[in-house]
C-alpha cells in the first residue's frame, strides 16, 4: 500500500521538456535519437518521419552554428580565467577549440532536435490516414461474385 509520500507524480511532458529530453515533437514520448549519435528515421512511438526530405537537416547546421559561436566565446573566456592573465590568447583559444570539438556532437544533436521541433511547430506533419486493410478473397470467391 502506497502512502502519500510514495505516490509517483508524473507531469505531462511539455514541449520544452520534450525538447530537452530529445523526444518526438508530435507524441512527446518517442526518442529522436536511438543512441548517442544514431538517429531514428521515424518516431518509435507515433511513426513521425524525422527527415522529411533530402537535405532536411541543413537548417540544423545553422542552429548549431548560432549556438556554437557564443559557446566558443564562453569557452575562451573560461580558459582565460583558468590559465590566468599571463597566458597568451592563443593558448586559451586552442584549449577552447579542443573543448569545443569534444562538445560538438552534443551541439549537433541538439541542433537537429531543435530543428525538428521548430519545423513541426511551423508545419506539423499530419498523421497518415488509417488505411482500410483489404482482405483478399480467393480467386474462387471473386469468380463466384462475378457470376452473380
Ligand atoms: Zn512521436
């Protein structure tokens, strides 16, 4: 028997939470990425096609670039603070480049996630209509129907 303090409170997944957790923008339960770098082609939960057309993720490169520039400036600033004022800017910049290279897969990942969420917010993909599954009858049945 659960007591009041043992109750599990589940909040509805908001758009922001789905974005941070890398979930599908339509159902907010299926993961966009199956692994760290491996991206699912469709949502495992609702079947939304993530890459809608060839070259779809070119916009995500722009988002990654826009997020990467302030991140690089921040990393150079942190390196300058870490090494102190006597260290040259070249050393701080090179250190920031190494740190940026290590963080770039995460940046690329969130650029794609943000791009999918933006695109689905502006032009949501419709769910495919339910198809009526035809049950094939045997050839004998069709000939009987034709005879009638
Ligand atoms: Zn989904």
